[in-house]
């Protein structure tokens, strides 16, 4: 079924407010979910809302917490999320980091005990729009098998980088697995098969069955290189945030455990740097204008596809699977 962005934003915001979330925080959480839908990332969109509402009902997510912030060093902010909504805790940390990064040139926030923060591109873009280079890392439950292995031992451990260019910011957002587990759930919700090479089942056998993959493991992207990068993120976030390692992490894909993964937010102020951010937009345009391998598919840069999908969804509406619509309507009816 097809819905307008405004209708879905209001639905999500209203349901969150009814669960005790203050209107401003509800609007932010709804925005992060809807932005994922607009940009063609339903894995991080409204399919997560029913689970989040259940977590609020069970006390696994705190509706009003913004996180306890502790400046351990001049440029290092330790944050106890106090079970707060992920976007609320991260944006509070970003606002605290910005003046410090402007003063010292660099500042980092290490966050634990916050709920799922959603699409990392949102925060990288927010940093870039404020004039900073933004780097966002986070960990998850053990969902990815090591290179050469078959058992889930690492998180999907995504990375996002936002860079101001003088035009649209450069935004890169990728998981260190072939795909996110949320994307597997999205395929399962729609009854769609997976691409070959994305996952293995519980016995370690390659599978294109989304339901079987939910009980198995995701493959690291790029073989040993993606595995190594994902492991580096795993170790760095756990070390700096004091969060659990993947085999012990819970709480981003369930409504039964406290979320104990970690998040890392780094801001760098490029003002005064040697390059002074000159020519970046022109260089990206040069890449886009370069000769493509397929004449029907022009060269793009990271973020271009998301912006195009967002514009189309704002124009044409957002398509939600019937099963999710029924689930959301059920939640709304139960609260009427």
C-alpha cells in the first residue's frame, strides 16, 4: 500500500507520543524511520516501529532519556544512553560535540546503553550540514560469520561518513556485511528471496531463503577485507564505548533484552585545514560526468541514489508491505 510521507510521519509520531515519548523526541525518532523509507532502506524504517513500541511498553526503552554525558577528556565524551531512544541520544551527543569540535578541531562521543539508532547516514548528513566531517560507527548482535567461517560471530558493524562539499554533502553509509539483517527481515516481510551470497542458514549452507537466513549468518562484504574492517569496528567501538562484543549483544532485533551494543560518533572541523574543502563538489561532478561502463547507467557517487529515491518517494508516496500495514493498524487500534 502507498502512503504519503506526512501521513506516515504523523502515524509514527502519534504512536510514540502515546507511549510516553515527548513530542520533540517522537518527531526525531519518526523522522529517522521515515527518512529510511524515503531513501529506499525499509530495513531501517517502519518495520522497526512495532518492536520499538513494545520495547517502550516493557521498559527496555526509556521514553524521555537523552543520555548521561561525561567529558572524560577535552575531546572525549562518554555517554550512558540510559536506555533512551537511539536517535535522541545520538543527536544530543552530536549537539554536545559540535562546539567542542569547533574549538579543538576534533571530538568523539562513545555511546553505550542506547537503543537502535537506525540509519547511520542520517547522523553523518547532520554532521556535514553543520560543517563537520562526521564519522559514525556502531555494533550489533552477532549476525555475520567470519571469513572462512559459517557461524555468526560479528555484528554487521556499519560505517557512515559525511563530508561537507559546498553543495550536497558526500554521504557514505554501508554495513561491513553483504547486507544488513534488517534487509533480510524486510525481504522476509515481503516474501522475497535473497540474492545469492548474502547469507547462510543455521547449518552454514548458502541460502536465498530470508526466513532461513534469519536463523543463520550474513556474509562479510568483500571477503577477508570486509571481515577485517568489520572486526576492527567491533573492537574499536567496544573498547571506547565499554559496550559488549557481538556474541553477547542483544536488543536491536528483539523486544526482550536491554540494548547493549555500542555507537561511536566522531566530528572533525575542516575549517583551517590545508585543503579548506575546496573543489570537492566539482570533483564529485567530474566523477559523475566520467565515461560509464554501461551508457545507460551514468556514474554516481555515494548518496546520489538515496537522494534520487527520496525525491521519487516524496513525489509518488511510500510503499509499505501489507503485512506491515496490518501490524501498524493493529497497534493503533489497540491504543484507541
